[in-house]
């Protein structure tokens, strides 16, 4: 039985799954992204751990179904006051 996806905030342990989700998105729909799959896959593991770790200036939310990430949305600010 397929369950509805749940939405949650990522954590550092999601880094590998987040990288794979991004790879799939770039492969399936390259026309909607400014990056390409080779550029994203070349990023070091530390980049993905940092991306998956919420801070006051960034957060990534993922949709998860049956333990598999199936969607994402990221929010980032540059920390400026105005």
C-alpha cells in the first residue's frame, strides 16, 4: 500500500538522500534549474551535510513517502537586516 507523503525539515543525516533527490530532479527536469547534474554531483559530502542542516538562514523541507524522499523545497536568506 502506498502512503501519502509527509513533509518534514531535513537533518544532517539526510545529506545523502538529499543529494540523490537533487540528482533525480536535475536529471528529470534540467530545464527548470540553473545548475546541472555534473556540477551538483561534484559537490563534496560536507556541502550536502551543511545544506541538510537547518540554520536561522536556511532550511530544506522534504516530502517523504515510505522512507523515500520524493520532493523538496528550500528556503534561504542572506542574513541581511533589510
